[in-house]
């Protein structure tokens, strides 16, 4: 299951992401404000969004309203310290599928996610992305070239998906690190460089032309002509 977590409390966000990945086996992207949550929700295929109610730039309820107004069909869970009945009704009426009051036990969040996972949310058309001779399936996380599958690690898949959302744009190492490993991660820019090299080698070895270009002292730009 692919999850987007939007939580501005760095300590709590890091803990939730760690527990969801370790105990739930989920892939989790983490952002710390409502505007990024909206951008990520539109730009990637998630099964569930976990939105903190009180966030900078745009709160979780407004994000929820915007997405539902655009017919966003995936599951949304609101996290909040607001615990009155009217607050719960307000959040659910905004389009949330579930509501969890802080503080909460991680086991309860995991149980609620399992319930949501049993629902049948239709995948979006953009889950299948074709570029050049390649096809990326965002549901199965599979990449193929002319029908031949190319094995990607989870990080390589995340990196390629991020590049595809930003074709032609220069992405700094910091941007890539925060997007792929998350805010507050202990990894270094060397991890970014190594993962980029491994992905580049797999694309080149499959018969394609080099699509990932190094921008000296800045980061990388993805272009696909193959």
C-alpha cells in the first residue's frame, strides 16, 4: 500500500512513517504542510492519505475539501487533537473516510488502514505511464522496456517516479533526499548519488539512452529521448 503522510510535527511524523513502514510494510511519503500534500496527492498514486488537521499553508480539512471537489477517489484519514462530536462530523463531511484523535496508538492506526485497504478504490488512469520505449506501472511498481521487465529496488522506483513527475526540471540533491527518504532522514547526499547511479545504469543497460543528467554542484535533470 502506498501512503502519503502529511504531518508538520517532525518527531511525530518520523515516528508514524517508521512504524507504518516497519509494522505495516507500507511505502510512505511524508510532507509537512498542506500545499505539499495537495501537490503529492495529485502527482503520485496513493492508496491512502493521512492528513493532520492543523498544518501550515493549508490545513488537512481544506486539503480534503479540495481533493474531493476534484473527484479524488482515494481514502483519506484525518489526524487531529480536536475530539468533539461536531469536529468529527465536520471532518467527515469534508470528505474524510476516517478520523483519528491524538494521541492514538499505532496499532489502532494500522487496524484502520487495514479496513481501508479492503475497500475497492479504483486506480487512476495515470497509474500506467509510458515514456519512450518504457512503461511504468505505479500500481505494481513494475518498469518494462518493450515488454521486458527491469527490476527496480523500492528506492529506485520512487526516484524514477519522482523524475517522471519533473521531466526537464533540475532537481537538487536536497529536494530528492527529502522526497525519497523523507524530512528528518539521517541519510546523506551520497545516498542520493548512489541511488541515481544505480537507476541510470539500469536504464542504460536496458538499451535506452542516458536519461538522467548530472548538473554539476546542483543535482539532476531527467530527460527521455529513447
